[in-house]
């Protein structure tokens, strides 16, 4: 997994000392975070970043604001955020649409390679013996984040197309549930969807936080290289 810290075009932030109205005032800087796991998880994950910037960059006050994909795009369009924390797929879209540029990247310690830092997992309940391959999804219900979600939908759709399966015409239903991504897991768990698209490592993160059991799910068409259970994912 990889995350990008982006800066909006024509922003003078961090290029020099802040021009404060008085010696004690500081300039507010809004950091927009794509909260795909929900606001609480995003706040826990990225509070250290805001704290670090507040300690190291004088003259500015950095504040976290949490968004889903649509509301973050709107905030960028209206220039209500100064910095953005998001994933590579969303970054590419925002760079193309608004001219954002990245100033830092973070690679998860769980990622095997930065070149393969973004992926998807197509999860099903572990007791669904009828679902073994992507082809078994024909006529079934799929839960995902959004039509333009990179790791939360598009990667799996691309893989299905490569195997001759058109998701829109082959599946009974595609339900876009938005964020937090745990909604997709819950839909699969309750049988409201037969399979769900989540970001790679998401169910491992959720299990580390104690909100699900890994043995209740499995990945359909798992193509991962096996990772030994060494370091736990830094939940917060």
C-alpha cells in the first residue's frame, strides 16, 4: 500500500516563512484526507503527520479534514484544502483534473514492493464453497466503493475483463456503498452481497483492530505471494 501527500498548484505553502498578522498568530492549513476506512481510523492514522508538521513548520497550524472520494474532489475543486493525503490511483486522477503534484509518498511496511503498492482483494465468506473463481461471480451480487474507485473497484473490473467477464452485464447487481470500506465487508458478512472489493491489506488491518475475524473471509482468486506474519500493521 502506498499513500501520497499532495500539494495544490500555485500554493506558496512551505516555500518560506508564514506571513502572520502578528507574532503569535499562525496560518491555518487544511489537510484533506481520503478516509476510506472512516473518519476515526483516518484521524488515528494521520494525526501523527499533523502533529509532526505543527512541531516542525513554524508559522502554520495544520488541521486534518476527512472526506470520501466525491467530497474530497469537491473540496479540491473549491480550494478548501491545501494539502491532500490519498492513494496513488486517486492522485493520478486529481493530477489530471486539477494539476495537483505530490511532495511525499509513504510505503506501507506490509507492501512487498513499492512498484506493486496498490491492489485489490475480492473477498467472499469463507463458507461460500460455490465461489472459487472469478467466473463463479456470474449472476451474483458485488459490493464495491464507487464506480471510479481505483483499488475499491476498477482493479477488479480490469481483472474480470481480462478473463472475459464484463462486470456490468455478467453480474446480477453491483452495489456501490462508499466509505468507510467496512460497509463492503459487512455486506458480504451479512449475505447482502456475494463478494466485495476492498483494498489489499484492508481485511488484515481490520482484523488487527479487532473488528473482524480473518477466518470468516477468503480472497477469491488470490494471487498474492504469501507474507509471513511478522510485524503487525500499524493500526494507530
